[in-house]
């Protein structure tokens, strides 16, 4: 199966999915269709387990995930991976995963389930077309709004990475999970390998630290399901968290 291709026309089903996406919020189906015909984005279709690498050719593109569940990795010149984000869409929402400049960086996108994506050249949004000016303006406003979520995720990730020990990285990650889910029991969006990539640690060392926290009675877990058992390190008060 061809993983990506330039495409101008999209099915009614795809248009309906895009109407629920933050990037196209406030636009109707006909407006989205007109913009896509102008932008001619790359359409990416990935089966579960498939992956695709995006390099310099997509450095000026906006990545839009409008169906499925994907994980985004950055890869350095030595082949080392760092998990940047995981995106799982629902029937009512989609996520703009990046408008970052990938020049000189290799990005790998892996599908955890059947997934659909668009790669849209930023020039189709920034270069004003008189017939599409109102649509382009709406998309720009949506892009700015979407940055709040993206930078919040990035900030949380950096806080985790800046912790000195693997134990502290795990605790900081769980702190953000409790804050996000507003609950002490939740499913994290990562496999154990993915969590190791996200925290930039060795998988075996991660497992030892998790086992240590479990032995101490700090957490319980089974696969990706976690439960925080003590508020010794942080607590949820119904409105926010204190550490």
C-alpha cells in the first residue's frame, strides 16, 4: 500500500472527520473541500503497526491526524529515538501534532491503529489567496489556539526529562497524568517501550524503578493501567495538584 500521496479530492467521510478537527473548527464541509483542493496536501494512510519517516521534504508542513492513534518519534543521527507525543483521536476531536520545523531532523510516525493523516504545506495557509482569505484566516486562528495544547504537552515532557533520576522522571510523569485525568487511576497512552522512549531511559532501568515504586506501595500497575496509592509525593485536591 502506498503510504502517502498528493491528493486534491476527498471523500464525504473524510470531510466529516476533518470538520471535527481543531484545525478546521468553524468551517463547513464545502469550505474545507475548497481549501484542500487548493492546498493539495499529502494524504497518509497507515495500517496498525506501520510507520513512516518524515525528513526535510516535510520541514515546512503542518501534520494533521484526523483519525486513528499514532506515536511521534524524533530520531537523531545515531538512530536513537525520543518519543515526542502520542495522539489518539476520538469521534469529536482531532489533534494538530506539530508546526515545528523539522529541517535537519528525522521524525518517525507509527500507527498504533489504522490511522489517517494530512501533511499540509504551510504556504497554502500563509500565502493569501483572495478567494480563500476568509478560510485561511480561520485556519490561522485555529493554529494559534492549537498551540496552547501543543506547548503544554511539550512543557510537561521537558519537566519529566529534566528530572535527575529515573524514579523522579516516573513520579513527575505520574503527577502530570493525575493532573490530566483528574484521577489517581488511569491508563497511560504508552507501552513500556514507548514510556522508556518518552522519558529517554533504558527499558530495563525503567522496569526496575517501576518495580521499586510498586514495592514501596507508591503505585500499582498492570501493563499500561496505573493507580497511585499515596499522596506522599503529590496529591489531587479536586481543582489542582500540590507537590
